[in-house]
């Protein structure tokens, strides 16, 4: 993350009091209560499944926190209505995915059996689509961060709306094979945390919640991994709970993460996994299958390849047999058959 523009207000300034008071409302009808119960058990089951898969001694995900996007406009982790308890933290990563660093972060999270939230940039997702799907498959929360990391308040509302939609649509297409710009996970973080009342209204209109953070790792500025770790732990000691902001694009962040997770465990901190209240656990399971290796064209060509029986192969000349098996070798691996073999 580069320098934060000073002219903008920050998403982390707190939530709209109107939204805060409406959180107190509870569903009254029986059907709503039933839906709530089902949701509760789904979350409970997913939490127990998470724990079942964890090795002993791992930090582990303490609990899943479902958030109703319609009740909030923004939050930064400190709000009472959000419900974070003492020593509970939410891990968040922005700006990825990117090759080895995101891969190492996912490995570290998996090793300690903790779930995080990733705010991916559409352009980056396009470059590393398999990592987007991996995030969803591993049960982390996949959230939005625009298509090209734009400073949203700089644009007209119409243009800003298109930017947000493009990011959501692009990411969802990769993650779930879904071309809709209606967000499945209604979580968003402003690039540079740059927001305005106008963009807040725009997000609310789209049903998106703007995530802030009360514990900024400053990993975009601090170059040393130990200092990033210490910076987070120092803030935690003072604030005791909240949303930790990190960036999976930095090697130094990936390097310090295993140590940070160990320090969290040693310090008695608990990791909370934040999910959308509507369909949160199902979304986590919804990643599309990894496409077969090779481009669409080669798959098409592969269908043109005709498998022959052993008897049919035996009837071919030695040269034809060799050609057949070479073509078969490419098809079997989902690769494009070279022009001279077609
Ligand atoms: Zn960012």
C-alpha cells in the first residue's frame, strides 16, 4: 500500500450510528428464527470440522463470526455491534494474490489451522487465478478490493460504481465461475483506505460493507519482518482486540507470519473467522474446479483426438503408431498437440 491520501476520510473512523442501533433488532417471525437456527448449526458444524482437521498444538480458528452486511456500513473491529471479544483478532490480507508470497501465507495459515480474509485485486486475481480458488477451497473468506486498486473518491459516482463492479465480477468469475457483479461475499476494503461519504453510500447501495482495521501492520512501509511482527504485537497489547491489516504481496509479511501466529497463541489471542451471515459457509465451499491444464483451444483439439482400441492400433503402420502414441501423450496431459503432429 502506498501513502494514504490525506484529503480523504478513513473507513476506520467508525460505523454509522443508525446502523449500530439497528443491530439490536432481532428476527421475530418463526421462519426467520428457523433460518437463524439452521445458520447457527451450519456455522457450528463448520467450526467443528475445522477443529477436527487441526493438529494438536496449532493455534486454530477459535470461532466463526457471521456478519449481516445490511446492518453495517463500515467497521474497523472495535465496534461493540461487531461483537469481537477481548483478545480476539481477525486476520486480513490485501492486494494479492501474488505467486510465492500468497502461497507461503496460505501455507502458514494452513499449518496453524487458522482462517483469514483476503481482499483481492481483480487484476492480480487474473494473473494468479489458481490462488484465488485455493483461498476459497481452503475455507478463507474471499473479499473485494476493486479491479485495479483505484482511489475510489477520485472518480465520479458512476465511474466508481463501474470500478467496484468490475472488481467484484472479475473475482467471482475466477472463484466461482459466476459472471454476476452482485457480491457473494459483501465485504470490501477501500484501496489506501480512501473513502468519502459518497463512496460509502455507493457501497451501501451495492450491499457491500467497508472493512477498516484498527491494527495496521504497516508492512507496506516497514521493510523488516521482525519489526512488522513487533509492531502488530505492540498494538495488540494496547488495544487487545481487532482487525489486523496485512498485505500478502510482500515477502516480509509471508516471512513474519509463522512467528506472528506463534506469538498470538503464546499471548492467548484467538483468531476469529469473519464470514457473511447469508451463505457464509456455503460460499467457502463454492470454488469452481481448477480448469484442466492447457488453453481452451487445446481442450477442443483434444476432443478431436480419437481413442483407438488395441486392435485398431495394431492395424496401423509403425510410423502411424508412433504418431498416435505421441499425440496421445499430449492429449493425456491436457496439452496442445503440436502443429506438425496434427
Ligand atoms: Zn490495497
